[in-house]
């Protein structure tokens, strides 16, 4: 995947997480910004799914997966 495409995906993820988790998004921002590969991105998506399902709801986590896991 091209560097710019990966950066766009990371930026979209950061934005979504910020809107969804509010101030608590700071807990995962640095780890998201450190993503460099598609595999790291996919692993982070799974972790954030768990966070959103516990922080918000499973329904919100499912919406998240539809957006970021195609």
C-alpha cells in the first residue's frame, strides 16, 4: 500500500477514534500514529473494536468495523 494511502487510513482512524472516545482517545493516539503496515493497521482495528464495544456498545463497535474493516 502506498505511503499516502496508509497515512490517509491512519488519519481517518484517528479522527473516528477522537469523535467516538473523546478525551480517552488520547490513550490510543500514539499507538495509531505508530502504524506503518497494513498488518499493524488491521491489528489495531481489532483492538479498537474491543475498546469501543466496552466503552460504548457492541452496536457502535460493529459500525466501526463496517467502516474500517470493509
